[in-house]
């Protein structure tokens, strides 16, 4: 699998995980299946996709900390 495709797959899986397990957080992400599949004219390069993945991970991590789901390390 190409790195770009692998990163896109990770993003999709993480978004589905948030949608399923944390719907109260998901509603604030403004995501939809169309968001990641349609060409909206925006340049999608590896750096921007990795940044987006890191941002999603950070949002989820901070949410879990705030809700006491995980402890601060």
C-alpha cells in the first residue's frame, strides 16, 4: 500500500472509530464520508494528510483526558 493511501486509510478508520465509540465528539468534527473521498479542489499532499491524522489523534486524546477515560501520563 502506498504511503498516501495508508495514511488515508488510517484517517478513515480513526474517524469511524470516533463516530462509533465517541458520537458526542464526532458531531463536532464536521466529518462525512464525502469529506475524504471527493476532490474538492484542495491540494491533498502527504504532509497535509499526516497533519490531519495527527490532529484527529490529538483531539481524541485530549477528549479522553478531559472525560477521565485515560489518565494523564
